C-alpha cells in the first residue's frame, strides 16, 4: 500500500498536467456544471496546489474532487498522458483522512460490496428475491418490462428502478463449461458483484457465448468485489484487502486470460491486479465465425466509459460485433460514448449532475429510434433502464446487456 500513496510520487503525478484544457471537451461533469474547478484541469490544479502547499486541503476542495465520476475520459483524451486516476484516488485518500465526513449510506454500500460473496451475503441474498418482491408489492411498482421494481422512497437520489435479484445469487460460482469440439484456451470468468446479485442470466449467457466460441471457462468459487469502487473513492486499504483476497483465490486456478462482462472490473483486474484480461465481446470479434440473427430490429449501443478508458478496448469491437448480427440494423447515438451518469455511488452522491447526464443519455438513445438499447456493463444497463423508466418510452425500448441480446440471437 505504501507505494500507492507515496508522497513524492503523488507530487510528481500532480505536476503532469500542462493545462492545455483538451480534457474539458469530454468531461461529463464539466458539461453540466460548466465551472473550471469542476473540470479535470481544475481538479488537477487543486491537487497540484495542495501537494505544493499553496492551498490547504479543505472540505470544498474535497467536494470538487468527489464530484468527479471517475469515468477517465479526460485521461483517454489527454495528449500529455496525465495519469488522472492515479492522482485522483490519492487525492481522495488524503481528503478522506483529513476532511472526510461520515456518509452512513456510502459506508453501508461499500461494506456490502466488500463482503459480496462472503457467507453472510450468500445467506442474505437467498432471501433477497422474496423480500424484495414483498416490499415491491407493498411500496413499489412492478415493472415487468425490465424485470425490476420501481422503489419510490420519496427521496429522489434513493428512488431507483431496481432490478430484481437473480433467482440464484452467486449461482455461477464454481461453474465450469467445456466446449464440445476443439478447445482454444481456458478462461477465468470474473463475474462481478452486479452479475452475482442481479444479472445471473447475463453471466450464464457469457458462459454460453464463450463455450460457443470454443473456450473452456471456469468461475472461481470464492471471489469478492474487484475493489474498483473502493480504489476510485480513495479507500485504498479496503481495495488492497480485496485484491489480496481475490488474488489468493484466483491463484488456485489455471487459465490463459480473465474474461469479463463489466469493463470496470476488467480495467481493475488488468491495471491493478496485472492479469491478461479480455472482454467477452473482444473474444467474439476474434472468433468471427459465430453468427447471430436478429428479427429486423434496430439496435443502438452505449459505450461504457471504462471499456475504452480503463480496459483500453477499441470501441470498434462493439461496432463490429453488432454490425455482424444478420437481419438487425445498428445505429449509433451522437453521444454514444458519453458517460451515462451512473459511476456507482456517484449517481447518489452527485444526484443532480448524475441525473442530468442520465436524461441527456436517454434523449440521445431515443433519437436513434432504436428499440433495443444495449451496453456491456451491468451498471450502465441498470442506470439506463432506470433513466428509460423515468424519462423514456420504457414500454417500447428494451434495455439489455450485450451478452443477453447476442445469446438470444445465436445461430446454431
Ligand atoms: S489533463 Fe491533459 S488534457 Fe487536461 S489540461 Fe492537463 S494536460 Fe491538458
Ligand atoms: S474522470 Fe470523468 S468526470 Fe472526472 S474529471 Fe475526468 S472526464 Fe471529468
């Protein structure tokens, strides 16, 4: 952990920015707030001033840093290769230590995430489907179109369209699939918290697609959250513990690469854990012989920020896979690569900015006139479905994970 927060390194990193402002044009929070201090350059300038001792670290500065979605689009566009994430998680770590305020909801969410897959969460999640459906009947609104319940708490930031928990939470753990014919390699599927808890079907579909592509796949039994939410928030100790736990578990398996269907997990496993990581869509593109057939529908795609920023995937991977679906038309929104405003706890802690980004995303997706909105991140799917229910034509437009859409259209 020492090197993660090494002061000298932090100072060096904070001086990387040459203040050209190229990053402002792609920053989602700046596009809403329109203030320099809410731009990447502004946040970096504050970090520089604090490490140089020119400004004290105040609650107001911490607030500016915490208003960032950590999408890393600034890093992606920066001509000077400024390591924004490296700077910002250190800044947030320091801010939490010096001027941090206790947020009980955040604490509960992050503790829950850190425990995902532990014995108590496995037991707790067993009762979640029936509890949520009872709660939904009593206080929420059933939304069968998205297999979800609209939980209206009366407090906007906590009012969400919640996907129903999967019938068998953590049901993929320990699963192994083997292709019938030739074996091209062995993958380890890191499912991620949202697939484990809510989108079990998506996980099954990833296995099905990888098997079809000729890969043997194993799902580790005892993994926890990858730790990305903790690291990005500056909770470095929690992240280190999760990484240690996961590395010990993953170390028990043999594999050629880790496969993911969540680019935030993927980016973290690649950059921090140091594993070879592939998104399932990258494997599908490589194995171009697999064919899919649609039913004459129009589809559009939301590019998860971390797919091209953290995982450094070429966005054409998704375009190529979708253009290869027979009897379906792929159309792209003008803002298809812009952040949807989810960014985990950001959508709660920065509710106004996040919901403006969500509204803009829905408008852009609806402008394409597509009836299927796809993405490759369970968090984006969750947020776009919520946005479609709140602002869009949710009865006509299906919001799905790419793996679900493709698995339904596999040609035998
Ligand atoms: S972060 Fe990069 S793009 Fe943004 S102002 Fe600094 S050097 Fe320019
Ligand atoms: S990570 Fe995203 S939200 Fe944060 S400053 Fe960079 S572009 Fe803006």
